[in-house]
């Protein structure tokens, strides 16, 4: 049995793709899985580390505003379609899977043209352009939100949830270990700030500009993941020097970070939201405005509509993010309601569900 999995670009695409591949291998240990990603993107490093082969395409996104890079897009697309066709013809997959990201478009387009049954996974509450185009020629569309028949044929949709790394969401009974791991006090409130795998400037700037509010509440401690891109800049800032702030480039034990946290401040990427639903933490979401179709805001609003999270606009984060966090820490009943409501949105075993849908398509 041969399966191609294509997509990537960010951790939000790469890690779910790896989770699906691992779930397939649990059910079918002899399955031969090949990844197709975009050259220079994180999947080219993360996928081999997870034990799977990968081939890269010369492809990148199309920028909505005019840039010189857009002039290269047609050439990159043609080159990627040609290489994707070669890969599909050589590998001869029984099924193709697209998880979103630059590489999934050319790969799935060529696979379906060559008669390979295909499945795509849409992680967001607002479908991306690539998946909307691909959906016409695939057999199944796995989604994480209700009402996705706005974008896809109802008969193709399977509500599976988004795959997450299981070890991240297994936090039961780990609070004491977590506090000790990060050097935190067990009688203080803990706030976790995560800006995604690359970090988020808005969240970092909001932390730096909230020095006084953070310094004046020594009963609150902060685990601040700023991202490798920003670490040098913010490690010398005044907020990072406070005794109740632990600044880090990257959190290598997200299970312990979630276990320690009373409240989580996060961007609203699909994977982050799926994790928050499973760990059932009160969340303040600051959607990134720099993503296609503003899908992070739509993801966040899907939770806000069910009183399952609080939204702070990116433009208002400097003034409101920490103030809103401290207000929430003082409102125990609201914390309980947010936790209870976000819990109802969690989908367990999403990777396994998607793997089973993939295997159904094998002729």
C-alpha cells in the first residue's frame, strides 16, 4: 500500500500531517508513505526527523499585494506541477492526502488527474483557496468545524477534528512536575503565552509594553514563548528581566506548559485551537491578521460564539491583552465556563479517524 501526503509550510500543517502518517502506520504497519513538501520549508527538516521520506517542490505562496516575487509564481507553479507529476507516476500511490500548504496544490492536482483517489484535510473554519479548488476532484474532505458545507459538497465532508500530537494533550496529574520543570511557584497563577512555532511579534510587543502591569502582580507568573526569530530582541528587554517571567525561544514540553497554565494566551491557528479544546484551558485568542482569508479571526469567532474563548484583536493587544488576562484571573466563574465550553468542542483521536478515511479510499 502506497500513500502520498502533501503539504506543510508551518507547524500547523506539518505536525498534523505527521500525526496522520503515524496513525496510518499503526493501522497498516507495512504502508509505504511518501511526503511531498516545499523546498526550504520546515517540513523538509521535521518529516525526516519523524522517520518518513520527503521530496521537495519549488513552490511558494502567491502574495495578494504586488511584489516582484509574484513574477516568479507562474514558473514555480509549472515546475512544481511537472515534478509532482513525475513523483506520482514513479511512486504510483494508492491514495493521495493533502493537508494544506504550498505543496499540496500541485501534488493533489497531479494525483487526481492521474486517477489516484484523494482526500484533503481542511483545518480551519474558513476554507482556504487551494482546498476549495482541490475539493472538486477529491473523494473526501475531513474537517474540524461544523457548517463546512458552505465550501464543500456535503456528501464528501467527514467531521474528524484536527490531528494533534497526543503527547502534548496528556496533562492529567502533571501540574506539580510542570511547575518544577519551569522553576515556577506552586501558589502563583500561571499564564502561558504562545505565538506559534515561529513566534508572534504582536504578543511579544504586548508583553514588553505591559511591564508595569506584570511587575505589579508578583502573584502571577508568565511562561512566555517568544519564538526563535524574536528571542535575541526580547531577551534583553525589561519585561524578560522580571522574576515572575520565564522567557523561552521554544517550549519543548508543551504538555508541561499546558499542565502548568491557568490561562493560555495564543494565536488562533487551527492546531493551537485544537490543542486548547483538548486541554480545556481558559483561552485568550489574539488572531494573526497576516494569514489568508483572515482565517484565524474566523477560527477564534467560532469559539467566541459558543462562549468558549475570549478574543482580543491584534491591533488592541498592546492595551488589552494583559489587562484582560488579569481580569480573567480574578473571575473564577468565567474561567470555569470557558473551560467547560471549550471542552465540548474537542475531537479526540482525529488522526486515527482521518487515517481510517484514507484507508477506505485504497482500491
